[in-house]
C-alpha cells in the first residue's frame, strides 16, 4: 500500500498559487483498526463492537459492525464521512497520533477518482479546506467521522478518528478565505 498527498493552494479568486506533492508520512493505528472493521466476518442479523479507535478527544471508542442502527456502516443515527484536515503543527507524526498537533479547519472529502488498472487499484479523496484566518499550514490529515460506542459511559455518539497525518517540509502561508485542495490517494499494488 502506498499513500500520496497533493496540496493545491488557491487564492480567494480561485487562482492556483502553489502545488505540493509528497508521499504520506504516516499511516496511523486508527487506519489499521478500520481495516479490521472492514474485513471482520459478521454473521447474518448480528453485530460486533470492535475497539481501540482513538478519537480526537483522546478517548478510546469502539465502532460497531453488522446489523444495528449504531453500526458504522449502517448510518442510521449519524452520517459516516471522511474529512481532510489542515493544521499548524510541526512535530513528526507517530503511529499513535489521533489528532493533528494544532488543528485549524476541516472539510468533507469526496471520492475524486477510482482507478482499476492492471497493476494498481487507486482511490483518491479530495476536499477544499478554507483558511479561517491568516495562517501557515504545516500539517494535513485524513479522518473518519463515524458513530461510535464509548464503553465506560455506555453511550454512543459521533466522533472524528484520524487515519493519516502528514507534516510538510515547508509550510504554506495562507490568507483568510484562501483554500487548500487536499488530495489523499491510497494505492494498492496488484
């Protein structure tokens, strides 16, 4: 698996100012838990809560899979979406990161493309994230927003779970109202 990040910086009038392309720094533990959730076998009319997802609040949650209104794939109580995030943090990513070091803003990521080639399967998610103040962006990430279960309080709610975090070698200075088109491409070799 290979993950690539592309950032396109646009001014308030939609003019391209800068492009940054890089291989992703870090696939986080939460992404591994998501893979387990996707491939977990579930018998008919049953469900399971699979844990160890760490949300941006630092608490550990379980995501449900199977036949229930609180399952991450059922989307009855809450939407399930992916978000691209931008921030100002500069510390190197670690496997256990669960949020950007210094969050600035996020936007919904849509599927931009899906390519089924002879040697590669490639999916790209894209979001346009706006600067809400004059800021230098040094980090980006991709997160899952999903319904989850908190075992201690025995409650369910929606939370953000960071899947990838990347720190830029050179920050992108943005004025309020400018935006970054953030592309995350996940590539699987056949």
